C-alpha cells in the first residue's frame, strides 16, 4: 500500500514499473496534479471516489467523476490531470498483465457500482507485499466486475491543427469557454468554413457539436468539484438553470444531481 500526496506522487509512480508484485495499489489525496504524458509497463485502473480526473488518451479527452473509472492497458501513452477546490481522492491499481489471463487489452471508461467501488478501495489500501494467496478471492471478484462493467466512454476528440494550438491550450485548461463559431473564427484568423472543415476532419463532428460536448465535460467536472447547478449553469453560459438541466438530461439521460450522486 502507498498513501501519497502531490509532493511524492511522481517519485512513487516512477518506481511502480520495477516493483515485483501482481497488483500494486495506491491511495492518494491530491489538490492539483498533472502526471505529464507517460506510459506504464503495468496496466492501470484509475478512479476518483471524490473530485474529478481529466484524462487524455490517444487524442481523446475523458472525464472521470466518482461514477466512472478508466482502464488503461500497459504501454498506452496518457496524461491525467486532477484539480479540485479542496482535494481529489484518487485510487490507482497497477496490474502485472503477465500474471493474469483475460484482462482488457483496450482503453475502457467504465461505470463504477457500489461493489466495484468497495473492491477498488480495499485493493488500493492492501500491503504491496500481501501474499498472492490472500489476494486470490478479491482479485477474482474484481476482474469479474471489471469485465462486466458498462462502458461509458463520452470522449471529447482533440484536434491537432497548428492553427488551433494557442486557442486549444486556453480552452482545454477549462478556464475559457469555447466561443460560437463566428467569434472563434475571428479569434483564430480563419474563415468559419475553414474551422468547420478542420473539426469535421479531425474530430468527426461539426464545431457546434464539439462545443456542446466540451460544455458537457465542463459540467461534469464542475459538478464533481462541488459546484451548484446555478454556478455550473452560469460558468458555462447557459441562459438559466432549467436550460442547463434540460441540456444535461438530453445528453446524459438524467439530471445533473442524479448523475453526480449515482
């Protein structure tokens, strides 16, 4: 077991690949953390029981509120960012893939039910040198839950056209709301038609659809950070609380309050 904070997180995480164990669990409390772009020799399950993690994988961004976890197979290049008004409580489990049969070999963003949450919590806190025989039953149940957990990807594709670079840095930080297309085109210094073509070619969706997906991600992050419906609606430029609730329910199938407390 390792219980870490942001001051020693990088040092502990860097040593994980060389640690000889079937499963290594880490429990951390981090107010602000950017892992940088990296990969592991071990497969990872990443979960935040409180707060929200933003994770970038293969030109896609995902958000992990307390109802979601990410499975990241060994060798996948990724970057995880954590930010909260107080502290993000993070749980990471690292698996020596060679020791197991049937672990997922692709990226998965999955739903976390109560049982799965308790398994993650228990495993993130057990001693690193726990004998494999003592881990056996919990591991079997964990893998079963991992394999049947519903996939809930909700990706935000990230364009990489150099004309968008400085604009994207501000927007992807979460501090700047993407403008409507006509305003954004003026800021970039390109025509609306050119911007539209870039987004359709590189993200598979029109700019307006991409902007709405960005707002949805922003809403999930802000709600997970403890923002009220009114605060989130205002920060994302909705005309009213009811307009925000309607938007969220249309895309997620449930109200903001129910989603974040599921």
